[in-house]
C-alpha cells in the first residue's frame, strides 16, 4: 500500500519498466532500438497507434504535428505580463488549460504539440522577448529549439533534443501518467488528463528534479569538491537529485541513453567537455556515497541526472527543464489516457480509515 509500490492497477500495451533488469520496452521495442533511430514524430505514431481514431499515418505525422504547433500557438496571445512572471511550468499549464477538451484526433494533436510551443514562449516571455511562431515544416525538436532561440539549430543539436524526447516519451505507470489515467478514467477528456499529468510531473521527486541537479553541480563547482559537498547534503537530510528511482533497482537505462546523447554534443560547445567531466565526477562520488550510506537500498543514476546536463547544453534555462520533459511525455499521457478510456473503468481505490471513531450518542 505504501505509495502503491508493486500494486498493479492497469494492463497496458504501451510500455514496460523492468526495474530489476534495468530495461524499458516501448510497444515491443527496447529503448536502444528507438533512441537515435526514429524521430519523435515516429515514436508518437508508434505509441498512439490504435489509441486514437484517424491518427495521421507515419509519413504524415511530422506535417500534422507541425500544423498542430501552429494551431496551439494561437493560445500564446493569453501570455500576458502577469503570467510571464510565473515559472515556465505554470505558464505552460495555464496555456494548456485553454485548449479545447475532448478525445478526438484534433484535440490529441494540438495537445501533443502544445508543451513545446508554450515552453519556448514561456522562456522568452520570462526574458521579456516576443514569442516566435512555429515553422510547421521543421521536425518537432528542431522547431522547439528554433522557437526558443530564433535561430535554426545545428543538426546535431536538433538530433540530440529529438533523442531526448524519444527517450522520455513513456515510462510505465509513473506518477504523472497514473494521474493522467485517473482523470481520463472519469471520461474528463484528454486535455484534463494531460493537465493532471503535468501537475503531477512538476514536483522534484518526479519531473522537477533536473533543475536542482544543475544547482547541485553549480554548488559543487569542481570534481575535487564533489565528495565533501554530497556528504554535507546527505548530513542535512537532503536527497541527491538525479539518483534513486521508484522502480529501478539498477541503473536507469535512460541515463545511459542520455549520457551517450550529451557526449555526442561535446564538440559543439567549448564549455560542455568541462561540464561533462564535472557531472561524471559527481555521479561517481554520489554512487559511491549512496552505496556506503544506504547499503540496504540500491540507489543508482536516474534519467534526470543527464537530462539536466543535456538540456543545459542545448541552451534551456534550468527552470524550463520540466517543460521540456513535458514536451516529450505528453505523448505518453495521451496514449495512456486513451488506453484507459478504451479498456479500463473508473479508477476508484479505497482507503482505510484510521481517524477517531465517532462518539456514541449519549
Ligand atoms: N538521495 C538520498 N537518499 C535517497 C535518494 C536520494 N536521491 N533516493 C532515495 N533515498 C533513500 C531515502 O532517503 C530512503 O532512505 P531510508 O530508508 O534510510 O529512509 C530510501 O532511499 C528509500 O526512499 P523512498 O523515498 O522510499 O524511495 P522511493 O522509491 O519512493 O524514491 C525517488 C524514489 C522519489 C525518485 C527518490 O529516489 C528520490 O527522491 N530521488 C531524488 C529525486 C529525483 O531524482 N527524482 C527524479 C526521479 S526520475 C523521474 O521521476 C522522471
């Protein structure tokens, strides 16, 4: 019962997380078979196939997602000065809440496109810059980077972000996906389900971890300082961000996929090799310390550690990392929400009352 660990609440054809073997399977493909081999649009097609009526064919997905970005951009008019002062995730959630609710392909495509469009606009608005309209002819990852900076990204940068979006597209019944399925099970509609998902994603124990990973790297500063700084953090009772997982008892396979992706970018920026060296030293020190201090609990690197290094290298400010996560995971939320509607029923668990008994009438 504790945090619903090991309680099976749904059957799914979408993804399987094997926490003992450190293996993630998405619709019959291992992560390694997908990352760097198919574009995010194709991964969306794979995940959503059979879940949404009239889903675009694989060859049409890129174009249709581009059109959907243009449609979602219409909502950016609501990003006023007051909203621009809020954290990017709050901005993205507020703009997503403006989208029409429902279960059809138009609603699904607009939702799929929306976190990327709104994340770029939120970052720019926070910097006092005007939003940049989508270019529907580009791939989703390349356009997200272009909407953020105003410049065409280098092919290696677009490919790295594309690999990231595929890596985090779906991951079993994590907290945000479960929240999306609960909302969907009431037949609330896809937009409501995605809003439940993004709200659950926000916290630092889930998708909010990579920003604090950067704070941790900055506080440590140099490889030599890693051990003392991490020991002090644990002495204070802090958790080391980017380590530990609710399901994996071995290394999160997504951490390796993202480490390879960020290593592939090392030539693209003069600062990145130094940052990577620091990250590797911090990772090694953290694993060593966690093994020593928590001998009964296998704690390994999770997806968020190299997510932080990668998204920083791609130019995202750390307060927007969770929005980029949402830009990929939105597809998983939609797929699970639809699967819940098609094959599940209202999710309504029970609780055990441990409060005071009612006073007997005198
Ligand atoms: N640093 C230090 N100690 C940790 C960490 C950590 N990162 N993670 C777990 N522990 C310890 C806990 O303190 C606890 O120790 P105790 O038994 O001595 O009290 C023990 O390990 C078990 O902790 P739980 O919270 O029960 O483990 P759970 O499986 O619920 O935790 C979680 C998973 C929330 C991800 C946790 O590992 C954590 O807080 N990690 C840091 C935040 C983070 O990286 N989040 C991103 C996760 S990936 C994602 O959601 C996309």
